[in-house]
C-alpha cells in the first residue's frame, strides 16, 4: 500500500482570541495550510475538523460545513472528528484513513477550539462531561485524577516533587521560541514549586491553560506529495487505543493502557522502536502525564522517567530525546481539538527543518495525544521522506 | 483493493426512551449487532459512534469511550463521527475507510441520539445551530427552508399539494410493518392534508418527529466476512459531498448539490447507475426532500419526482423502486446520529432477505443521508454478496 504523506502544516496564534468564533479560527488555519502546501481549495477531496465541543462552548454546531464554505472547498466531503482532548490525534488518524483507503487524494485536517470566552468553571464543566458520570458527578474531574496519580507516582517510585516542576520549566523554556505559544515566557523552579495548589501535590504550573486556537495539516498519497513538495513527511505508523472509561478500574494507575497499546500499534506499523525516535510531542496536559507517556511508549522503564527528566535527557538543545520542543500543551496552550493537530505540526516542522530556533536534529518523530485521562489515546510516528 | 462487507446489523426501538441516556441506547444497539454478526467484543478493532449532540442534549460527552467500556471492547480504538443530521451516513463512510485502509479488520459502527427529554423548542435550537448564523439567528431554521423550497417546487413544476402528502402516507404505511418504528400507524390523505400548518405549505405530517434511538452495523473486509456469514452485503460505492453552507447562496433551490455529487461518486465507484437500484432509503426529514433526492440521484428528471410518487412508482409492494421501506425518518423517527445508520440497517436487511413483512426483491440498494438542508450528504450503494 502506498504511504501517506504530509505536505503542509499551519498553526495559528494560541491564546485568547477575543471577538472571533470557532469558524474564524478554523478558516485561518485552513487557509494558511492550503498556502503552505501549495494546494488549491478545489483540489481538496476530504476536509476533517477536529473539535470537541463547539456546541457546548459556543452554541454552534455544523462547523465542518462552515469551514468548507469559508474555504470555498465545496463539494469536498467534510466531517467532524471528536475524541475529546485527543480529537486532534483522532483527526490525523481519520485523515490518514481517508487517504490510505483511496477515498481521498488530498485531505485537509483542521483542528480548533474556542474556549476562553467561557469562565474556567464553565470550561471545566464541559471538559468534565467527557468522563464517566460515576466520576464527574461525584466531583472527581481530570485534575483530581492527575493529583491522585502524581502523589502515587512520587511515593511509589521515590521521585522528588521537583522532577514534575522540571517538566513545566523545560516546556515553558521551549515555548519561548514558539511565536504561536500562549505563554512565551520562562519560569523557574521556584515559581513552579510555589504556585498555588490545585490538586495536591500538583500546583498551578503543573497544568495546561484554557486556550483558543487552531492548527492544520495537509495529507495525500506519497505519489501526489512528490508533485507538490521537495521535502515532505510520511506517516510511518499510527494507531489508537482505549483504556477503561472508569479510571479507577485500572489495575495500575501509573500505566496508561491506551498509551501502551497505541504505541505498540504505531511502532509495529512503522518498523521503528522507541530507540529510533529523535523527537516527541507528548500530551502534557498535566506534568505527571509526560512521565507516564515516556514510560508507556518505552522511552523509560516504569518509574524511571523522572530520572531521565532530572538528567536532562528530554531537553531540547542538549538532550538525547527532546520532548515537547513546541512548548507542549503546558506553555503552547491546549485548545482541545487543535492540540493533537498542533503536535503533528511541530513534528512535521522538525522533520522538514522548519522549526527555526526550536530546530533539533531529527529524522523520525512521534506524537502522543491523550483523550480524557488516557481513556483513548492516538500515537503517530512520522519520518522525513527520503 | 478488497471490498468492504457488512456482516451484521441492529436497530433499537425508536421513539421515547424514558429513563435511559445515550450510553444505554448505544450499548443496546452495539450488543445486538455483535450478536447478530457473531463477533466477540474482543475482535472489534475500531468502534465509531455517530452522534450529533450528546453534549448539547444531555451534558454528556466522550460517549464513544463509554461505549467501548460498556461493550468491554477495550483496547478497541474509538471515535465520535459528527456530520449533523447525516452523522450516521458519515459513520458508514468512516467505518468503510477504517476497513478499506487496512487500519481495522472489524469495525463496529453505532449511531444514536437521545432527544425527547428536551422540549421541542430546545431540540429545535440545538438542530438550528448546525446552520449558518446568518440564517438561524434571523429565525430561518430547517423547517423554514423546507417550506420555502416546497412552495417553490410545487409552483414551478405544477405539482399538486397532494403529492407531498402521498410521501407521508406511503412512509407511514411502510412503518406499520417496522416493529422498531416510532409510529406504527397508517395515516390517510385527509389527515396529512388537514394537519396543522408548520411552514406553509408544509404541515405537521410533512415533518419527521423528534426521537430517541440507536442502530448499528458491523463492517469488515470481504475475506473476513466469509468466515462469519453465509450471506452478507458489500458496500459497492460510497461518497460524501458538501453544498454551500449558506442555503440561500444556491443557484437552484430544487437542486441539492450534495446529493448530486455524492450520488455521482457512489455510482462511479460501484459501477451502477440509478437504473440498477432496487430499493432506496432517502432522508425524508421533510416530505419535499424525498422528491429532491429522487431527482438528485437520477431516479427522476428534475421536477418530475412527484409524478412518479403519484403513479405509485415508489410504493413498497407494487412499485418499481420502493423508497423508504423502513418507514423512513417520517414514521420510523429521526434520532439524528442513528438515522443514517438505520438507513443502512434497512438496506442490509432487504439485501440479505431479513426484512420480514417489508421484504422486497432487491440485489442492489442505496441510502442517502442528508446533513442540514443538504449542507453535506453521504450516499452509499450496497449489494448482496454473490
């Protein structure tokens, strides 16, 4: 079967986008991606929109149809992909399937979310609704799970509290060089460690913010890619997997089954293993998740990811395996439907050498996009085309 | 490329499902479909949920994860497919792509919606939000478009008002033999013609109801189908297409571009033409839409579908081309995310000879699922495996 390529990428300014609505954000990323790929709207066969909750946040549904209209891409087929906070990764998977199945020779994927016009409480309510009612209706939301898991991890593996703060400090440092990141400022260990407690032992700087933004990727068969671009990226492996929807039913709270299974599938499909990955974007919605994904994906043994972080193994400019060169969700921001797509944008830019001051030396990259508290996870492995 | 087969189907009772929520409905159809197909939950690779608005209707998101959990299908990959009122057809397309791309060897698609616990006004608000703000914020909702289009059609093509009522009468008659239909009662012409005006010239019986319900299909490669079933169905052609999101920008209000384009794609892929179709499920959310789809799909010339209906061409037991043998959305009901899947269930049952008292003689069938007022349409052509 012919491989699926990525020939263009775009990402809008993440942050507070006042006076705009979801369709504006999607159209902005979509137009930039068409331009970046050198593809006309007429040539788009399928158009996917990764978005979790435009209806809940804005009272607006049918946004894929609005986007097809705004880009003047009719009669391109369009559809919304929702897999909660992993909608973006699910969008990459849907777009990959559309091309790999032969249904589309040119697929534009745009992910976006508009959230900041709602209060933190309102946004939290919408996000909490993705968990099982037995959990969120008793007040156990995603940050609570993160706090419980972090405490367990630190105690069980004898990890210092500082190791979590180092994830935040690293990702903020990377975000400084990302002009589209919501926060382009460094923080020091003291700031992270003394910020207000949210879900003990996790503090404010262990959490990603609420964000508006969008991002896009253009996918096509490799034979078509060669017509459009000298340098492009190929999706070598991709898979998605669920874990129990009720989080407390999991056997080991430090093992994210969806990460392990989707990673296994993506590695197998690509022929690569953890040792072949040169750069990775992990879903650091909470700092603790960066450890759990490093371990689930085989970058570290169970209980040892914190040591690698302490040793600088995941630093951008000096580490063996730079993680979250984009700034991650932590400093780049987390517009739900956009985040997984933006992970793909960062890996694409790293692999084609367009990451500017964030550039690392990489031939193979990986993204891991986590829905809920690992309820469903999509892992994608990409490589620079040879 | 290997063909994609359907090896099982299920549909729950459509109507008012008090005391249940969306996850219950999805699990019911999902379990029945697993049983119908003789497939274990362990064997499901991908699980798609067609659902437009569980968040808006019930304050609940993440329902695909809930379904994977309820069916004990972990670590199957899961994702929600939303294409407004054509979410079900979009689900068939997504499920087809998952199999045709090689990503999944066994895909369960479950479509569902829980709506009747909300008032008609609230449900209408949610549905209206799928249109462009320039329309719904000035009060032009889908029923308004239907009324305007029906008036134009009747006047322009010199069609009698009675021809629309005949669609309702026919579909109600078919629904009597569908034990899962919301309305299992015949209506006469007088009842249809004298029901209260909703959007002149359309009256109450020109509109589908608000409904709870779910439906499911099991898809796999044809080589796998042969292991599970003696009789199965193959998807011969499938395509989706958009029209302008702003309805008033269309050149001819009686031509549904999305129907025409998706039909063209599905015919081309299948090698069949309109003359080869033996049975069809069309999206009769409003009676006028049955005419427009008949014309857009080439079953009738423009402006002439009403004559075929008058002549009995689309009657179940005596017509050349039975349309909406299931009862259609009109009498079966229209739980948004389920409707397109249920269309597929009806065609599957017709082609494998399991339609009971509704059975017609058919080798090739077609479903047309319309999102919005034709903003995005998916057409699927199926045939009995030989």
